C-alpha cells in the first residue's frame, strides 16, 4: 500500500509539473535534444447591428456572429432591412524550435533551429440597406470577407452597401543548421566535412480598401450589389427601368526578402530574392436603363466594365485609374572546392551543393518543423488526458483534515 501511495504521489507531481510548463524540451536516446515554444494572442472587438421588416403576410430574420451579420425578410406587401458591421482584430504569434544531436553512435552531429514571428491586424467596417416594394423580399450578408445585398419586388427595389477594410500583416522567419561527421570512435576527424546552412524569409502586406454601391429597379424586377477586397459589383433589372452606381478604391503595398546559404568544405552556395508589389486603384461606374431595362457593372484592380440595356434608352459611364510599381531582384552563387586526400588525389566527398539542393534542404527542414509541431500536439493531448483525471487525482492528492489521503493508509 505504501508503494502504491508513493507511486500516486509521483503521478500527482508529474501532472502538476507538466501543466505548469509551456516550453518543452526533450532528450532522446543517442544524445539528442529538441524543443519548441509557441506563443500567440488574438484581440478581437466586434460590433453588429441589424433590423428587418416585412409587410403583409411574410417573415423576417436576423443573425450575427464574430465574422458577419445577415438579414432576410419577405412580405406580400413589401420588405426592408438594414445592417452594420464593425470588427477590429489584432493577432500575433511567436514560434521557436531547436534540435541538437551530439553525433555519437550515428557518426552525424547536428544543430538546427528556427524562429517564426508574424502579426495580422484587420479593421473592417460595412453597412447594408435593402428595400422591396410590392410583393417581394430582401437579403443581405456582410462581414470580414465582404458582403452582398439582394432585393426583389413587383413594384420596385433598392439595394445599397458600403464596405471598407484595412489590413497590416507581416512575417519574419529564420532558420539555421550545422552538421559535422564523426569517426566511428566518436571523435571529430580533422578532415571531416562540416556544413552550415541557414535561411531568412521576411515579408509584409498592407492593404486599404473602400467600396460603395447602389442599385435600383423600377416595376417588377430585382437589384443586387456586392463588395469586398477583390472588387465591387452591381446588377439590376426592372420592367420600368433600372440603374446602378459604384465606387472602388484600393491601395496595396507588399514586399518580401528571402535569403539562403550553405557553407561546407566542399563549397559555398547561396541565393537571394527581393521583390515588391505596389498598386493603387480608383474606379467609379454608373449605368441607367429606361423602359424595360437591365444594368450591370464591375470594378476591381484589373479594370472596370459597365453594361446597360433599355427599351427606351440607356446611359452609362465609368472611370478607372490604376498605377503599379513592381520590382524583383534575384541573385545566386555557387563555388565548389576540391580537397586532396592523403595521397594527393582529388577527393570529391565534400563537393558543394547547388542552389536547388539548398532549397530542397530548406523544404526538408521545414518538414522537421512540422514534426516538432506534431510532437506538440501529442504533448497537449497528454496534458488533456491528465486534466480528465484531475477530479480523481484531486481526491487522492489533496490534503484534507491536515493529512494527505493515501499516505497514512
């Protein structure tokens, strides 16, 4: 019974220690250490408002979540809806990992590590409005990813929407590694091949988007608008006329820097990629059809289009202005060294690697990162399993009446 109590105390202490640590380090057989650290935070504030009405025989419905707000209404004498959405989200994460092998027993000593920091901040604002005259219905949905509004009525419709978003995202990633071959006796050979490699990947993406659109139909028909980061669209049809208008403005600024190298006794190789992508877009559209008519427009960073058709005439116009400033610089190098064997002959056992081989090494190393994250998932599951047993452990481990249960029994 005493041995069982001591074993139980060990389990309690182990579970408490495991739950108290966020950083994990492990030692495997053969002289291998690895660890990781993963910290992140998300701060999000969301506000929504919505209203929907139906007239006569009909229905209305509203829904809202962290990512969107939706409205829907229909009535045989008309319907309307309005909504507003605002969200400010700030998120960041820091991830680190390492792996060390002393090389004894497998003739291969190595040290690897990585660091990955990123941030993503998004601010979104949107409003919608829809109305249907006569028998008809309205529907809207808007949020972080964009939105759309639809109205259909036997005596006319109206649809309107505004959507804006600012985003600022960036990432900094670094990695390194070195490898040394050892003799069978576990001693470093003076002429062994030693390799050092590393990479760096930094990028940033900033964007600001503003879009607005209105669409109307007269008589029996429908109207629709949609807007988001990719552009703005309008559409309307009415037996007595239709019209629509839109405005779209966007500014994007992005850049990236990538570097990699490999140094060994056989040679040195490396690469560098730098690029930037900046563009600005401004567009407006207007379309109107008289009589039985249909209109349609779209505007985005690639261009704008307007279509209008009417039995009694049409009016359409647009304006689009775009500017781009993109550039890229790519460099690479490689040199190969040949060392002499003890007999003075060329020995190619330490030949340098090509740039493509370096990139393959980077991909293989990123797989090690995935494996480390898998270990993290396994450890988290162990913690959860221990938490599941928490009630039972607490009964046996907690001090009650001045005595720890299980010790005196």
